[in-house]
């Protein structure tokens, strides 16, 4: 039986930097990351993180991508991502949320 995505969840973590960065007049003293965990129905877990750049990435994963990919076959070829992108893209283009 194929291994399927059982659950996807994301949280936002904000961490202080050990020093302040100054770039083009901007001061950056913290970084915010989205931490995403994906569990399969066979008990495997994948973890990824990304800079948020101030965007609500955890909400996008929890409310958008996660529900779309749950139940899909867990494969390394990106098929689940393509399915989520196609579904969410259609919803956004139609004015859905």
C-alpha cells in the first residue's frame, strides 16, 4: 500500500539575531521562520523551514496547502505540491480563499 500524507502543520517562530544587521538603511534584529512538519500514515516525518519575510506562511500551509495534500501519496517527485498549487491557484483566481 502506498504511503500517504496524513498531516501537515506549520508554526511561525521568531528568533533574535545575535547582532543587528544594517542593510540599505534597514535594521534587522530578528528573523521569522515558518517551520513545517509533514507526517505520513506510515509514521515518517519530514521537517522544513523557510524565512517568512513577514508573510503569513504558516497560515497558508495550515489553511491552504495542508488540507489539499492530506491523503495524497507521499512521493519525492513534487506531485502533491503540484496538486496543491493547481487547486489553490484555481481558488485564488476565482476569488475564493
